[in-house]
C-alpha cells in the first residue's frame, strides 16, 4: 500500500514538473526596436518596428502588437500580427503602421510608442504579454501648419465686429512676404482678428510672431467658444517693449486662472514662439520653449475655435498709434 502511495506521489510530482516546463517553455526577447520619430500630419504613416527572438523551447505562433498614446492619454491600437518561430529563431523586422487621422479634433503634440510580443492574440482579454518595449515622446503630430504663403479662407475667417474700443476690420488683415499681417491703423483704435473655421480640442498650439509697438493695445492667441467667458484659454501680450504677458482661462462663466509674467525681452523687436499645450488636467504655457505657467485643475474640456487678434481693450488707456503698426505672424501650428 505504501509503495502504491509513493508511486502516485511520484507521478503527481512528474506531472506538475511537466506542466511547469510546458508553461515556461514559451518566451521571447525583443532584440531590436525602432520607434517612429519626427513630425507627422493627417494621413501620414507612422511606422515603428521591432524584431524578437523565440527564447522558449517550443515552436510557437507569437503575436506582435503596436500602440501609440496621445497627450490626452488615449491609446490607439493597431491590429496585431502573427509570427511563427522555432526555438532560438530571430524574427525579421516587424514594421507596423498607424495612420494619423484626418480629424479636426486630432490630439496634437507628443505621442508615446509601445510595441510588445504576446503569447496569444492581444485583442483577446486573456492574452499574455511576453516582452514589451516603449519610447516616451517618440514623435509629434500636428493637425496643420500654416506658413501664410497665402490666406487660407477654408481655414480662417476675418472678423468684422466691435470689441470694447476696437473695430475689427477685415481690411486690416493681409498676407505679405510669408507673414500674416494684422494692422493697427495710425490715429484710430481699429484692429484685426482671424478665427479658425474648425473647432479644436486637446493638443499643442504654437505661433511664431513679432508684435506691433502700440502701447495700450494687446495681441491675443487663444481658444474660444461662445458664450463669452465660458470656454477660453488665452495668451495675451502687451504690444510694447516692456514685455509683459498674461495667461488666462475661463470656465463656465468664471475667470478661473490668471497669471502675468515678464518676458525678459522686447516682443516688438523680433519673432518669438508662444505656445500652450492643452490636455486633460494639464495646461502649460511656454515662450521660446521655456515653461512660463502650468495649471492642473479646473480647465475647460470643450472644443473651441482658435483665434489671433490685435486690439485696444477698455482696461488700457486707448492711445492710438502715431504710425501704422503690424502684428506679423510667421506661422501657426496645431
């Protein structure tokens, strides 16, 4: 009887060892990884690749997955592909492609790249991941770049209405020598404004511009949606050599945040990049790549129009320029 029990015990142990060996015999190591890099626009192919080795003891059909994550935290998963390898075999280069969507609500800015080797098809909830590699901020996407070689009437409209002291006049806006020009006319308080036809949401918003020298006026680069003060993210710069800049947000009819900083340079003397990055729970403002302000609470989540203007608000003195002054915009990117 004791011998039978011992024999059964041995059989059980051997069975467990066999199961253990079997379950651990499927494994893989990633041998190379080339994440996408650079800048991409709607319709572009974003290609990343890897190769991997079957480090297990079984012939196996592995699955390769590719995902990219935008700045709003959303994952974009590309359909997986199968690769069958013998033990010790290294796969060829597995190129996988994500296409940038053609959508005005595309989240722009930096994207993370993740590629992985799976034991089973990763679309299945019970799939097992065997090896994984990733690259943070691997590449950037933009919805558009406008270099203002001409005025794109499909993208922008010219405003025509009165705002506080200023009449926005379409005649004050033109394109010349690769720059958008918004004129503050001598001896008047007229100005100009452009507004995007589309609405946008999360992403990075950047403008390269040189300000007019017209004290008591300001230049705005901002997101906005009616009604007033309900959905707005502002960069406002004083059109004078002193170099002061304000960052403001409005949510649900309230001014939620405001901060005024010194630029440390004369914004009327040359071109500089002004930027804000708008993502859930993270709104950051930059000048020439330097972080100036960040808020992580109570910002709007709505889609809005993008605007640029130069004008005279009621809260400044309303002194007209003695000669025509121009806001010059080299480019806008989102």
